[in-house]
C-alpha cells in the first residue's frame, strides 16, 4: 500500500484507531501519532518519522515505492517493532507536525527521516515530539539517491541500504533495537482494559497458562477473564515471575462487574506465587487483574499467570490431604517414621501441597 493510499484508508479509521492496533500496522505509516508514541514507549522501540509531502515530493514518492512498500522492509519493521509516522505536508494535521519538527530540528529537505526514542515523561495524548519532554533525537538524515550517510552510499533507494543507514545511527547507543522485538506480552495493549481481557479456560484436570506477560513503562495492568460456576473453587498462581526491587503488584478477582469492587485481592507477586484459592458465588464471567502503581521507569517486570479448578475436598491420604500420624500402603503420609515402620519401599515427594497446581492435579493420578 502506498503512503497516500494508506493515509486515505486510515482517515476513516482515525476515531477508532487505538494502541491495540499498532502492532498489526507495523511496516505501514500510522496516522495516530499518540498511539505510535505509546507503542514505542511501552515496547522500548524506535519511532521513525518521515517529513515530506506525498503529493509533490518526488524523492518521498520514490522512497515509498522502493523502500516502504517493499515486503522486505515491512517484514523487518514488524520484526524489530519499528513504528512509522509520516509528517505529510499533504494533510493538515500531519502538516502541523511537520512544521513543528522543522521549527525545532530544522528539516529543510525532503524526505527527512528522524529516529526518536520516547522519554518516560512523554505526553502520550499529544502529537508533540519536542526534545524537552517527549523524545530524544537519536539521528536524522535526508534519504535520496546518490547521497552518502554515515559512510553508506545510496546508489538507489532499497530496503537493504535504508536498514543499514538506520542501524548505523543506533547500533552503539541502542543495540537492543537491532534485536527482534520481544513477543512476550502478546496482549500487552488490548488487555489494559477489562474489555480486552485475555480469556483463560479453567477446567478440572488441566492448568491454563497465559503467555509470558510484562508490565513495563506505562503499562500497569493486565486483565484476564474466565467463566466461573457458583460453588466451584479456582486456584491462581504466578509462575516464572521477575519483579524489580521496590515494585508492588496486586492481584484481584472481580465477580461479574469489573468496574465494581473486587471480590478478593492479594498483594505481591510472591504471594500470588504461593497461590490464591477463590470460590465463585455466582455463575458468570469473572475477571482477574494483575496491576502495579504507575511508574514509567519500571522495566523487567514479567510473569505468567496459571489457573485451574479444584474439585471438592480430597480424601484423607490423597496428595493434598495426607495421613498425619499413621501410614498405609498406597496412601500419602506426613510421618516418615510410620511409613518406615511398614517395611515397604517408600516414595518421597518434595512438593508444595498447599499451593502447587501441578501437585493438586496429581491427586487425579
């Protein structure tokens, strides 16, 4: 899709365009600059801005045709998580952005490519790209045939030389941008609100695991949903979690209405790691929320949420209700002495009987 046709198609979607759609649009020019800024900040990826004019600038049209419309570029941008915004003089709103860029960074020639890193202080509701509050200018260049940039000559525009030029600006300062974008939290934006909650199917005899989740930058909430049955007990745990020192997390379950008060809350990822049992009082959709306080500087918080159904109370001697002072063949006991006194071979289990979902499922075995 060309720059101009992409813009025309997106004009009709402007009101509905949201951060959740950005990842699907990687490799194309985005119209929603606040959404592009939000994605770049939350994912710690570069924001690529081109100043030009899709109607009158020959070199802009050439770059679009030979670089940005090429499948090789689109695949690269999607893999690296590069967000693109076109400050296009052909359209009033983006023309205002282009003028602001020129006033601050001086972009007299087209197309000028600017590479920005979003600051933690960025206003994610505005089109502002000022260095004082919103962005750090990592590099900029005029992309034209026969130009030489950072020692790289452009015989003709192509994805290969454009990518080489891009990487020459940040290979030393932001080497993480050379790597593919981590795909861990695949619902990172949609699940920021209850309406985009990730559904977990909780049934007896199996464990439902979310994909790896992250809560970094200004991403402070992950919502999940599950269908609950009145009287059924559910167990939730966090696995493979990493929480920076001093960062608090909260796990909450909402019965039916996610806008109301939670039915239960639990503070701390480590506490969730030990497990939370919840018995539903009603049969309907329930919501679970993992959240932390707002702090854009937070990085490296990750976890996986697991859930399962606990059916009734186990019989004495089963895994989660062992015999205590006596022992019997084929039954679990907490008394090593009583087990040894039977004279039979012993199977010793090291486990977390109170919270381990895998151990609870072992009751069925």
